[in-house]
C-alpha cells in the first residue's frame, strides 16, 4: 500500500513521495510527514549480509513508494559510488566505550553527503515522474555542511539551479573555502551578515512568497529545498542507523533483537529524527540521546517541555549546531500530538509570534524515548583531547559534543548498553579547533599546516575534499544583508 505525505500544519491534500521531494516545503509552510511509518519487514540475518546500497533500497523503498524499483535502485547506485572513500560507505569505529558511526566518507567529508548524494537523483527522477518542465531552483540555508554537500550534489545537474546562503562569520574557514570555491555553472553561494537562523528564516519567507512564485513560474523556474526539511533528505538518513545495527549484529557485537542506544549531535533535529523513524520502523533502539552545544535550546526543551528560542545566539567550535530554530523538531511535535495538525499549527504559530511554546504533559510523557544534554566549549575540547590520548582516535568538534553527552548519560543512568555515536564530520573540517584541543601550541599554524599536522598525528591521509581546496580559486564572493536575500535571488535568476 502506498505511503502518502501530509503537511504537519494540515492544509492541502496528501501528496506522493515524489511530489513531496519536489516541493520540499508544503504550501502552508508545514513539513511533509508520511501518513504512517512503515515497518522494516526484513529479518536481521538478511540485513547483516547486505551492502550499504542494498540496505538503502530496503529502507527507502518502504517510504518512497511511488518510485519504481528500477528508478530507486538507479538513484542509489549513482549516489553511493566511488565518491565515497570506503566501500562500506558508513563504517563503525570502536573507541571510548562506544561505536562511532563515521558518516563523513563522502565528497564533502560530512554526514550531509549521506543524503545529499542521492537527493539530486531523487529530485530529477521526481520531476520526470510528475511531468515538470520548469528548472528546479534549490534554495537553501546552511550552518556549514549542508551548503557544500548540496552544491556538490547539484553542480551541473541538468534542469537545476542551486543558491546557498550561509552566515558570513558563522562557519569554519575550511567550510567557507569549500563553498566559495565550488565549481558549476548552475551554482551560486551568498554570505549574509547575520546568523544561520536569519538565513533559514529568509529562505522560508521566499518559499512562502506567492508573488515571487509567480515570477519564477513565468521565467520557467520553481523552488525546492535541499535542507533537512525536505523528506528526500530525511529518508536516506534512516538508512545508516539500520546499516549500523546490522553491522554490529554481523560482527557479533550484539545479539538478535538486542537494544542499542544512539547518540546524535544535532541542531536542526533532522539527524536524530531519522534515528527516531528507524526506531518506529522496528529497529531495536532504546534511548535516543540528543546532544547539544552551548546553543542548548533542545536540551532545555527535553528538560522543561518548553521550546524557547528567545536567547543569545552563541558562536561555537561546532558551528553546524549553532541553531536556535530546530526546524525538524516540528515533525516530532506533530507526532507527539497524535498527528493532530491543528494542535501543531498552534504551537508553530506561538513559536513564530512569541518565540516559544510549551507542550502538554501528555506529549511530554511521549518523550521518554529521548535523553537530552549539552557540552560546553571546554568540555568539547577536553573530550577531543581525552579520546586522542586514550586511543589515538581523532574526532571533530560536533562528534565530541556527542561523546561528552554520552559520558554524562552513562554516569547519570548507569546504562552500559551498546551505543552508536553518529560521527557527523571529519576532524579535517575543523582542524583549528581539533588541533588546539589536542596541542594548544598548534594554534600559531596556518589552516593548511594544521591539516598536515592532523594527518600526521591521526595517521590518516588528508581527504581529497581538503586537498582540492588548497589552491582552488574563490569563485563566489557575494555578501549581502539578511534583508537583501530576496533581491539577490531575483538578480541571480534574472527575474528582478
């Protein structure tokens, strides 16, 4: 039976998976959610023998039901190929009493590659399926990693344009260099004077601008999103949790149906929501551990039941998590209401007008699957240093937030259950923060000297993604005020 997708805010009819992928955001500003979570009706002995690609098909085919087997397998084959530097795609590394799920072996060395390698293929296939003649304009905001991964995925893909906005002083030097050196005739990168939430809010406003939509249509364009609000981003993320569990089972690290915990460093809540969906599919996950940095809006929500973005925005060493408006949390809130779009709409209206909302006691009880905590900047650095000193394993700042929170969880709950930590980025993306944590004397080095030093101490080759940008010329240097985002989009597309 086909799965259809509805808006979390309840307006508009149900759409197919391919239509939801194409639109990105529902017309009423809501996010698309499946009308039910499908069950993963494959036995673990079979999953344990599957490649990543085969696992991807088993998981994704249950959500994306209007894609044919041939279409979906073609998308998967194009996505998970030699652009990943390991045939496993997402290997596990045992360290510090946990299993680090390395999600950074793709073209841009961050976990966003796992979904953004396949999204362009899902989207262009969806366009053909739905007889769309317009060019698709991918409009997205990034806190560092989504932007580069989306640019790499969509670069020179026929029938698409991509425009990425990022906060000028809110990403790491390596992240910025990766974006501004991006090739591709259809790519545009724009820095804004503001933070990630400003960029994300500006993008959402353009999605809801009917006059802009009309102007786009006249020029032969239509918007879609590569942010994690797109269901075509979320579904591929479910895959790697299933794969990780199957690999632990295959390697006899866990027994049949043995429950594990999953730790996810998160800002926009998409990556941990994918783990929640994996659990709803039947994967034996016990606790979903949500790790925040000093922008601890999610931690405060799990403790109090109140989501409140009215606070200081802090720039940290884990910039991809420097977010106060966690867009994907809306999907969880919708599910906590019992899929009541009216109730969810009221919460989102309060968030828009007052910057906060408080869920009911009944909803809070349903959060028992989750544990939330956060790591300070000092704790993040200390965790990087500790794990390197103890095992020689080097992790990035975001993964360190997760590792620190997991240590707190174990101490508080005395839970020694096998645990997977989502390792969301290569340490080479955040070399200065990582090397400063391990050896403060390194702080006087240049960014690329730090890269070479990290390679030496970690005994890991410098990733291709970093080598490529050492001497790459800057191709994108536009900087605008946050209220000029619409103007620059119109200029780029020639519709102003």
